[in-house]
C-alpha cells in the first residue's frame, strides 16, 4: 500500500473525530455561557432581595445559586482549556488529508493511459 493511502486511511477518521470534538467544545462554551448569564441575573436579584429582606431562605437560595454559577464557570473553563489543542490538531489532521488527496490526484494524473486500460489479450 502506498504511503499516501496509509496517510489518508489514518488521517481522515482522525480529522473527522477532532472536528467533532472541536464543535463539541465550541457548542459547550456557547451553551454554558448562556446558562451562566441566565443564572447570574437571577443570583443578582436573589442577592438584592437577601440584602433588602434579610430572610434566611432567600439568602440560602442566593448562596446556592452563586455556588452553582461558580461550578458552571469552573467546568466551562476546564472544557475551554482543550479548545486550542483540539483546534491545532484538527488543522494538522485536515492538512494531512488534503496533502494525501493532492498526492493521490498527482499519481492518477501521471499514470499513462495504457496502464488504466490494459489489453488483456496480450
């Protein structure tokens, strides 16, 4: 098996898998950013009510909401720490795929036409 075939067989699934991983990271970041903003506004309201009413139930809920937001931000940061490594390896894998396809195209264009249509009656 030629080297470009081996490269293509290996790099194409890897490139697709890394593309999916990059998209997962991107969409997770967007989704978590949205929910952090939503919970942030409700936490601010609860903290304001806690300061105004000094009610134990409201203050406890505000503290729990703030802790939940902190956990969400922490998880989002851990997910986003994989963004650049995933993006760089995805670009490298797709570059390998493109180079293997270019090599395959050159090999097909260089091949003489009599090799493609050999006469079996020789």
